[in-house]
C-alpha cells in the first residue's frame, strides 16, 4: 500500500448526479418545463463565470440571464470600502465581519427585484451574490470550489472578486481572499446549505458535476459518523525537499515539494463518491454545517464552527532551513487581526538524519533590543544575521516532538521531515530572517520585524526550552499490548497529543473532541468501529485522518508485520 493521493468517501445514499454542463442544462430545463420560473446559481468567489456562461447559460434560448456581480459595487468602490481590512501589508489584514449584501447598493437591488417580479420570461441569476438579487428562487444551485483551487487560479492570473488585480502580487490576492472574500462567502453559504436544490462541483471548470441538494445534506450526515481523509495537496518552497516526492509518489519532474497539506479543512477538499460520480467539496463545509457531531459539543462551544487543529508536512530533505520565525500571542492576534486564537504548534520529527536540526528559543542572556538590531541589519541586505550567537540549535532524531508555543523563535533545519501539529490560524507566521533567499517568484520573501519584536519572548531561552519544549514525553499507560505516551504540547497550548504504540490493536477514545491522527510508524492500519457503525477504514504510513467526536471510541488494527511496534499520533483539544 502506498500513500493515497485521492482519498474518497463512498456515500451510501442513492443520489441524483449530473456529470457535465449538458446534463445540468437538461435538468434545469426539466425544472423550467415543470413550471419553475426562476433559478439562482450562487457562486463561491473564484468560480469561472465565463465557462459557466459559455457551457451552460448560452444554451438557453427563452431564458433571461442576469450576472449578479454586475450589480455589486465597482472594483474601486469595493476596494475602498474594505481598505481597513486589507491594510498596506503584503501578507496580513484584519478579519472582515461583513456580509455579502453589504457590497450591493440597496437601491439597485430593490429596482432589479421589482423588475424581476414583473418579468414574464424565465430567469437565471448567476454569480457571487445571485441570492442577494433573487433571495427566493424556484431553483437554487450552489457552485462551490476549494480554497486551494482558488489559490492556483490566483497564481494563473485570476483576479479577486470585483477587483481588477490580475497582475497583483499573489500574496496580496490570497490575503484579500483570506481576510475578506472567503469570510463573506462562507457566511452566505452557511445560510443557504439547507435550502439548495443542487450543489455544483466547479473545481475543474470544464468538468463540472452536480448532485441533488438532499443527497448532499445526507452525505454531510454520513461524513461526521465515520473516519475520513481530506484530499491532500502539495506545494514547492524555496527550502523544499525530496522525501515526499519519493515516499508519496509525487511528480518526479517537479523541483521540490516543501509542503504537504493533508489536514487543513479550511483549504483541503473532500471527495464524495456518489455511486461512481466524484463530487469534491470544500472540507470546511462539513465544519460549518455539522459542527457539533464533528467537533464535539465542548469544542464547538469553545471555538464555534471552526476546526481548531491542523496537520501538515514540512520537507527539507535535500533542501534548506525554513525561515526563522515566530507566531503571535493571543492578545496580539486578537487586537491586530481580529482572530480569536493564535498558532501555537509543534514539530513531530517523522524522518531525520545526522544533519537534522531545529532552531528553538534564544540563547541565555539574549537581549531583545540587540537581537532585533541585528535582524534589522540583515533585512537591509549585505549582512548575515549571526544566528549561532542568538538562537539555539538542537540536533533532532526520528520521533522527537518539540512544542512551540506562541512567542518562541523557531525554525526547522535541513534534511528533516516534520509533521507540523498546530492550532489552525496558519497564515500568521512572522518571518524574522530568511537566510538571504528570494521567494520562488524572485522577490525577497516578506519579513515582519515589527510584529516579531512585539511577540518574541526572550524568556524562552536555552534552559527554559530544554526543560519545557524538547520531548516532554510522559507515559500514560503501558502493558503487554500497548503503550500510550503524552508527547505534548506545552501547557499554554490547547492541543494535546498522545502517541499509541502497539503491535496488534488498540482502542482509542476521542476525549470529547474531534481527533486528527497520523500513522507515523508502520505500514498500514485499519480504523474500525466498536459497534459496526462504519466500514473498516484503511490508513497507510504517513496519512493524516480525522475521526469525528460523534464516533466516541474506535479501534486501530495493525495490518502490517505484527512482530513490529507501530505508532499513531493522536491530536485533540484538551478539556479545560
């Protein structure tokens, strides 16, 4: 068995599905022939409206089509209205609490709605904001796509919604999406999910697929009662390595893969198999629509409809150091960016060599003012920051686990594969120094020394790091069948991790929280229900998977060599 690049969830319910625009056209026509008069195709920002027009809407001859985006504020007006959210920073903005209707002039909306009430022809309103103009359509479709697909389209030249910024820096496009577009679109999508008649998968513009809304909602119910995997994606980096390329059978022609995201519901997709028709949805939809079953009532009460745990890979085998960086304190991220919690994290060492290291905390006696004077010199160029004078560097080995609470200067070293286990606000990394490198776009990677200086805690020095952050292992249970270790994280972090060592099988409790897990040692396991509530679920080495809180307990069974110990790392939200 090898790492599964296209994990699927087989949906048990018989669904109605359509596999191309011709079939979707026939279905909408069938609904119009039954007496329906109006249809709305609400679109997540980034859906290719030109393809929608050419492949679907232009086929209708007796139907009036209205593009909702044309009724929103123009690009300049809208950008001015969200300037405070976007800020002047290249990477960071302030979270928007607006709703989509805030960006549609009330007078024009009222005029169009009056016109539509008197319209004799059948009508389709489409685009981002279709349901602002037509709030009660006879037929409601929702065209969705994942944020990773949106980011790829940004790189290919797609502008943001209502923005003439095709050639803008990609980091700024992502910033506008993260802090503004995706927030307003998600708020509307959450309101519409229980009403939609059809869900359209538009991740591949010329290969759209559609499922009926009832079946989609039933699928959401099934997902939160069983273990599942997200659709992973991989990306290059200036420090990227070669291990994942070989281990996960990735494209050998690519120069490197620095990142693997296989446990980030905000960005990953879920592939739903409706009797052979594969529909990919944003995984965040499940979080928003079935939060209590997925997260657990205690986690949902703390974090709302947000998924608070993230797993990803960092591969520097044959590559270089990550950037020297720090994450913000909770009070800082709340005040400056409008985020409720910060990115405390940890590095679990999946693979290492004699050259593998981690930079963690400052050396004894380091003064913040002197440290940042040196970093500012390095930022200007022509000067190498003396990391060996100020920053601890420790050797690492396979299965080490290092806690990294906010405020700790840190950096992954070379020749290492890190399973990063962290709290979710992943965009908030303040780079302090990047080893004199340019980004893949040929532009110096941004550093944020002002933010960094406000957050670096120089009390996190050598002695403190050694006592608190390096392999804080504690054996919780040990017998002839299994060993359970608490491997982190630090007491300031709300995630707890347990490592389960066993040869045959082990029963695992969810601890009243959604679980995110990874097979960090061994060939293959199955995840099984104690009460036959779901089919056995196969997991191969290195795969991240999620177990909803509603499962309560589950069994992990070694399907490889039972003479060898295997290990699964389990992360969950620690109860207060």
